[in-house]
């Protein structure tokens, strides 16, 4: 399958597959984010998910696949550092502010920086229609965050700190998306790299979560937390694996922008599952985000 993926990279077929993968990744990431912010402490939730990432990946990586080359170890260690920084930023943001405020800020900042980085690093070019679409998508996401922010009644200081960490998280999204795209393109076998990526980058947070769990006065029951982690890791494979494969076969900037339609999916999850009120303004902003994604695709230069 790796040979087929490499053979369609940069072709119209690859671009079409990248679009599908990015949208699937967007939906999965909205679910993943809601699960991390849900009923449990976000540090524990992410730690449980990462533990299951390691459990799922270890037998394949350690027993069935060849060990990475020297160069690939450098890429994997770089990915570990970037994803650890992202996970810390998100956990700190979720600790202090609501999911509906934090998530759109993170997702709105990421694609803007990623597109600019892709232009420099991968020599990608975008049409005027795509820039308009990107402005609609990111602008709609950030306006949605402001709309949600206006309804928050939390401590103002905690909210500001949460937003600061959300901005940091958005910067890290752009950094790891660009870095991961470069890494998977350099890998001799993309699918082998993905397995090792999930194994290596999942070794940090279970340790932090365990240390945090030991210090807790009121410890949550481990059973539900482990179930959430097991399901969340499967969703995470689809989310993070999907976007990395999308950046392999298509444009990095396009894939990154389309993935941020996850904000629409997150709002729909809040509407239908969490029973959040949506209202006419949110519906308009969600439509603006979706329209931006459509313009990005319509303006694609193949």
C-alpha cells in the first residue's frame, strides 16, 4: 500500500484522496478533542489515550517492523518534542477554559501558519480563490471562538491564561503538521513510519498522567478512564494518521486547512450530543467555515 500511496503523491488522484482523508481526519479530531475535554481531567484523558496508542503500536513496531534508520530516529525524536509541546499546551488550555472557546482558537490559528510554512518549505502555491477560502475558514473559526467567549462566565484571569495556551497550541499545530509532512515524505516506507510515530510519540503523557493521578486526593475510577483511552486512541489513529497521509499525497496547506473543518464537527457534536445551544449566529459562522473549505477546493491548482 505504501508503494501505491507514493505513486499517486502529487497527482489529481492523490489530491482527491488527500481531500477525503483531511475531512475524515477533521471529524475524528473533533471527537478526539471532545473526549479529552470530557468527563475526566484532560491530563488523565490524554495520558490514557497515549497509553493505548503505545499498546496498539508496540507489538507491530517492535516485533513485525524493521527498526528506523538513523535519520528516521531524528525525525521521530523531533516529532516527539513537537507533539509533547502541543499536548501540554492543549491540556493547560482545557484546564482553564471551555472546550467551545479553546478548540476554535487552536484550530483557527493553525492553518494560517501552516499554509505560509508550506509555501516556504514545500514551495506550494495557492490561488486567490483559495486565499479567500482560507480567510473565510480561519476567520469563521476565530469569530466562532469570540462568540463562544462572550457567553463564558468563568474567572477572567483563568480564561485569559487558557486562551494564551490555546494560541500556543495553534502555533504547535502548524509546527507539527509541517514537520510531520516533511518526515513522512522522507520516510522509506510511510506506513512503517506511521506505526513508529504513534509508538514513540505516545510514551510521554502516560508518565505525566500517572504522576498526576498519584497526587490526586479524589482519584477517578480507572476503568472508565481506560475505556475512554482505548476508544480515543482508535479515533486518534484516524485523526493524526489521516492528516499525515493527506499531507503525503496532497498539498500540506490544503490538507491542514480542510482539517480545520473539525470546528464545524465539534459544534455539531456539542449541538446534537452535548445539547449545547447553537443559535443563528453560530449557524452563520459554521456555514462560513464550510464555505471556506469549499472555496479552497474549488480554487485548487492541480
